[in-house]
C-alpha cells in the first residue's frame, strides 16, 4: 500500500452520501469547472490556504512575515496578492487568531484506512460505509482501487461520488472496489453541460451506462440551478435517460442549488459569479419530483 492521495478533509457521520451513516473523504482536484461549485478549494489539486476576514484582528503579524509586500493591512482585514505571496503557509502559522486555514494534505492508503476503520461500528449498525467524493475522486483512481479493496476486506460498504468525466479504463479500475456509485447528471444536452461545466457530457453518459451494465448500485444526483440547468425539457431527458438504466438505479437525489460555498470563494481570493437571488417556486420542485418518481425508484429533494 504505497499510494498517496491528495485530500481536503474527512467528514464523519454523514447521512447524505449513500445509505446509512457514512464517512465521506473529499479528494482535491477536479476536471470540471461548474459555475455553481460549492467547494472551490477542491477544484485545483494541492494544498490551499484560506483567509477568513471575520476572524482577523488586524494584528499585522502575517503582513510582517509575507514576502514581496504581498499582504497589506486594510480597514477590514488583509488584502493578499496570492501570486506574489510565495510563503503564505508561513503567514498562516504566525496568525494568533486562526484567520488562515489550510485545506488539503497528502495521505497514504494505510493512514486513511486507519482513520476510516474507527467508524466501523457505526457502519455496521446503520448499514453505512465510506464514500469517496471531491472534487473528482475518480482522478485518483489507483488510490481508490487500493483503499476500496482494503475496506471491502473488512466488509465495509464503499461508494464513489463522481461526475464520471474519466476514461472508462480508469473509472472501471476505481469502481471495481466500490459497492455503489453516485453519479451527477448536470445536464442532458451536451452544449448546456459544456456552457456551465466547461466540458461536454458524452463520456459521462456513456460511463453511467457502462457502470449500470456492471450491476453496480447507482444513485443519480441532479443539482438544479435556477436560470442555468432548470429547463424542464432537459430535465425530462435526464429522467428518461435514468429510466433506461433499469434496476441498477436505486435512488434519485434532486439537489436544490445553495450558495453556502460563497464564503469559501472570498477566502481563496476567487470571484463568486452566481447571482444570490436564484429561486424556483415550490410547485417547480414538486413537478420535478413527480417526474423523477415515474422511474419507480426512491426520489429525494434536498435543499
């Protein structure tokens, strides 16, 4: 077990990433650029340093430590030039108020296994397990194959939450050690998909079909963002596609857009471009749920 992965954090006692009580591992790095992404710290692989202005007391210690005058004190906090600040981790270490926070670290298969196995009793009692999410966890498919295999030796249920934009050869290697796969379908029309995620979806839809053919249990998730991918005709096509997958699909999750990740963008010096006042009436969500229920599987609406 020599592989190492880049992960952001491990969330215990989750009830939204598969059956039962689960531990969710968030991997860094993603090959989509979804406009509505709520985890911007996971888009690029590697370690990030986030700055939270509301914790800052303007003591100036980080500015004194920063090279190239890359951190400047302002009336409200600190202004960081991330291109010039090549020692931002040192700046984080000297802050006495924890205004800086590191996101991302390397971990070995063995070390991750040791962390995950601690929750085995909760998995057994609830029918839960471990879910690998992101970012796009599937990009680190060799690591997933190893850790998934080790967990299954202990009869721990494993699941991969993926957008599926990976070659089938790599994805198959990852899912062979998974009991369940959670796929995101962000749009059916490839042009619409490309507009809001930066890539077409032909490979994604093909991978979903191939995964269903392998008799893997599937949960299909649809994030719906008002004004972007909420076109009823496209949603109908997504649901028709899901229906064609047959008995492999165990559940459909309809996820309402939320802006809870907005603060993360600011903490990373990124621009959050999604309008704040996005809204669809309850009758819309009721209609979408009714349409999805025609597949005959369990449907949840979250948000």
